[in-house]
């Protein structure tokens, strides 16, 4: 029996070749279509590869030698598998090269000093459109500047980064006369809501000698209640645990002569609609002066967008960015401020209570962004 592979531009041509060499009774064992030539795998020519078998004397092989044929098929397939793997590896390589090429094609061609600034912003994961806009503005202004020094270029760059976000300043709320300031903290799980409350409450109670109350509506986890109670014990402030929105109103009434009340909420997965709706009922009952959305700086910009979409009906008054000690990429926060204009109230940069928190400032963010 003879087994042979034929390559042709189409099946008709392949069949012609097979017929001519192996005779009318040849059996098709395997067919494969592939592309060859072209530009990085594109625009190549299509080919068909057909493996056919026939008995040496040209007899019909379908009826006899079945076992032998099967054996051959397996051998052919094994060989083809190897080829397919090689083909796929080759294809991957080409696709990678192509996507790199496309990326480079999309990259703006700035002069070298602009390219460096652009690269820095890209490395920080600043949105591409924003990065291009800021670099372009910087280069234009620098071209008109009488001072042609690197320091001047950096100064202009810094100013252009700051400009779109500098007006979004956080203004702490004032309580109505004789009433406490009610501050509620919301946000995804594990971002540092309770830790941030502990830091701020400790400062209010211990340093500012304010009459502070803590309320938790995080009754999903015993550990969460214990966590806040421990903090309350340490800084010597009462902790009320709330189980329903009515409870919350009563508890706030009970603390009506306090200076400031911090309300801790359970970390809601922003993907869980029921939990988020439940939180909204509590927020209505709380009638807070401020609602802080706590976000971790380790999140991607897309995560921020998803989280904001979840809380779109909530009147978020400012953002708190935590875990700044755990990242060196600040682009996602910059994109957020640039596009959404939420004020940022605090930056948290560690687990130490109360030290690792500071008032947020757009200048600090830009400093972090350009620090190499
Ligand atoms: N490195 C670092 N860790 C932090 C920071 N803030 C909080 N953490 C840590 O993050 C973990 C979660 O903090 P929690 O305050 O419990 O977070 P949470 O948002 O209240 O979490 P849930 O109530 O479960 O949603 C703890 O281990 C904190 O010590 C920060 O700024 N930097
Ligand atoms: Mg918590």
C-alpha cells in the first residue's frame, strides 16, 4: 500500500493529482487547508494538503488492509500533529510580531524628549488619549518657552498634568448646628474601609478630643463587628451594631449629641446587585453629611469604572484611595480624576493606625505619577 501527501491550490487539483498517481480507487485519509506566504500570515495563498492511500497495484484499499490503513492514518496524524503544533507556534510568533507592529503603528511619533514623557505616562497606565494630549500640550508650550532646559520641560509637564485635576479639591462638610457630622464609608470588599475609619476616628477622638461614635452595619461577619469593637475599645469610643435600617435611625438618634459618627458598611462586591440595593436602603436611613467611596490604588482603571457604575445612584461626596504603599502605578487614579472629577479626601498608605493616612492633594498625586 502507498500513502502519499499532495499539496494543491484546491481540492479539484489535488484529486486530479491523486487520481493520476494512485488510480481511481485511492482513499482520502486526511485533508488540511493552510495558508502560506503573505505578510505576517495575512494575505497568504490558500492551499489544501490531501493525504491519500492506494494499494500498490492500484486496487481499492477500502475493503482490505483496513488495519494497515488505520495504522497509516495514525502515523500520518501523528506527523501532522507535529506539523500543526509547529504551524501554531509559528502563527503565535507572527501574531505577536504583528500586534507589536500595530502597537508601534498606533504610537504617536513625538520627538525624543516627548517620547520619554509619553513612555513614563504609559508605564504609569495613564489612558493613552490623555497621555498623548498632555505630552502634546507640553511640547507645544516648551517650544514657545524662552527657557530651553530639561527642568523647564519637566515644569511644564508637571503643570499640564496638574491642571485638569487641580480644581477638584475636597471640602470637609460642616455639621448642622448641634448635630453630629455623619460620615459613611462604602466600597468593595477588603479595600480598607474599617482600617480607614479606625485611623480617622482615632485622630478625631484622641487628637482632636471630639466626641466620636462608631456604627457598623457590617453584620455579615462576626469578625467585622469584633474588628470595630476592638478599635472602639482602644480609642475608647462606643460602637453600635446595626441589623436593619430602622435600627440605624434609632442608633443615630441615640448619638445625636456626638460631634462625629463614623458608619462602617460591609464590603459589597460591586457585582452583587442585591447587596448593593440593601446598602442603598441603609444609606437613605443614615442621611449622612458625607459618603466616602473607598478604593484601593491596586485596582485597575476598569475596576474603578465598574465600581462607580454600581454606585451611580449613591451621592458619593469624595473618594478615599488606600494601599498607596502597595503600588507604584498611579495612572488609574489619575484617569479617574481626569474623567470623573470626584474630589479625593484622603490617601492611605499603610496599615498603621492612625499614622498611615494623609489629606489628599492633587499635587501629591502628580508628584507620585512623575516620580521615577
Ligand atoms: N498596605 C495597606 N494595607 C491596608 C491599607 N488599608 C487597609 N489595609 C489592610 O487591608 C486589609 C483589609 O482592611 P479592612 O479595613 O478590613 O478592609 P474593609 O474594606 O473594611 O474590608 P471588608 O469589611 O471585608 O470589606 C487589612 O489587612 C488592612 O490592614 C493601606 O492603606 N495599606
Ligand atoms: Mg470592614
